[in-house]
């Protein structure tokens, strides 16, 4: 959905610290009311009473047609409840639409810039939404934004609401790029505090857990996908973007096209893995992608492969907080355990920096087993 956020029409204070914000937005050339609030089941129950309201998953907001009747309904619902106070003033449709048009132009320019720079589809969605959310929050023309506005947004809407470090970095990166390339003003984005980098070790499954994971999977397609991730150290997107022609069974090579950073790379693929792929191909005969969903020719979805892994992990009784990406971590760590050079592993994984690959030395058994505890000498 292409939803353009406008300015706030009403802001209700609900039960002390809780707020319900209603904004005018443009959607498919029609006016809609956007209802946003911090998750609260009581408010959800109230909103669902409005005829025609629907949930927008991407924006995490409720939408309904902007009509006088709906404005009366939604205003009446919240005004009729205790401890609800109108804290914002009405904004005319004309003014709200001016903000909507301005935000639409800015979002379109930014989106076009990202497309021309060949950013990934996922990054484009994240960055455009980050800028759109900021414009909606600031509720003034972007060309009037000063550095303090961005700092306040970072503190109040991200840090205080305890969003993740990665989300905070994404928002700051998006705003930094926007103001540098689109608005072209000297916003001192470097003064907006980024979170300190986390230094967490990757979750790694041992070989026994890997074997048990594959053993419990009965569906051939599901089993083949997870095996290929581990056998070749693939990222999720790399797995789902494979086509049958990427497999060179004679040379024993797998071509990974447009991996992270839009880089191609080649990784070895064993005869054992190739045989598993042959059996899978004979059974499923994919039309376009190596792994397809229920509709022939349509790529297998990211959410589905995530569920496949989580179901298999649960069935295998694995208690570690592992994800699908843990199979890639396990691939790298097990290679390091076997004595392979860090530089070679870096190439196989497609890492730009050796520092990223060196992280696996902290979890490699080969490294850990060289350490003798002083307790053993007592």
C-alpha cells in the first residue's frame, strides 16, 4: 500500500500516559483517517467498533475513510470514555492535505533516489518509512527542520520507547541520507546519538544438534532448504533468490548472485548436497526459482522459511535461541573448528571485512580447546 501520512487532526490523551493520534492521510487518491497509538487492548476494542476500519500492517495503524460521520464516530467514542482528554487542536483538511502533498513529494523523491542507487527493496521500504514517520511526527515542513528536532525525535520516539538498537541505527541512517541527498541542508546528523554497538556472540548449533534438526524434518523441500543454508553458509535472501541454473554440478560450485552489498560469489557444493538437490528437483520440478511456494513460479516467502526452521528447532528439542541465520553461523564456526583459514571463510561467507569473520574465533572449539584452565593444574 502507498500511504502518505499527513498532519495530526486530533490527539486524545488516554488514561494518563496513553495517547490516540488521528491523522489525515492520502491513500489511492482518497482521504483517510489514520489512527495510531501505543499497543493497548482496550483502545483496540474501541477502534474495532467503528464500521469500515481496517488494520495496515506495514504502518502499524488503523485506517478508515475520512467522512464527517466517521469523524463524529471516532471523536464520540473517545470523548465518551473517562480519563480521555482532547489535547490537540483541530487542523483543517486543507492544511493537513498540504502537509500530505509535501510529504508525498519528499517520499517520492527519496524513493526515486534509493531506486537509482540500486538499494535493495527491503532497505527502500525501511528508509522511506523512517523518513515518512519523522515527517509525520514533526508536523512542520521539512525545510524548517533543525538539528534539535532530529535529536528530540531520536530520544522521545526511539530511545524512550525502547526500540531496538538496529532500528535506531536504521532511522538515523535514513535521515542522514535524506537530508544529505534530498533536502541538501546542513543538518548535523552526526550529533544525533547512535547506540553503542552490541558485542554479542553468534548463536551456534553443534553438529549433533544440526543432525537432529535435519532428522526431524519430514518435508523434502523444507529439509533441502535448511540443508543448503548450512552446507553452503547462505543467508536467507541468498537461498530464496537461487534458480536451478546457479548450481554447477559438474564443477561442484554454487553461484550466489547479488548477495549482501550486491556482490556475487561462488561457494563449493559437495556431491552429497548435489544429490539431495537432484532428488528434490525430480520431486518438485520448480518453474523459475529453485525453491517456490504453493504458486508455481512464485518465490518461497521469507516468513515461511522462518516458520520451517522454528518448527524444526522445536521438534528437535533445541533450546538455544537459534534462528535460521544460526545455520550460517554454524557453517562458519565448524569450518574454523576444522582448521580452515579465516581468510578463506571470509571469502565463502562474502564478508567485506575480516573483522566480521574473526568473530567466529570466539566460539570456535578449536580456539577454545587450546586453553587449559588453571583449575586443572591444582
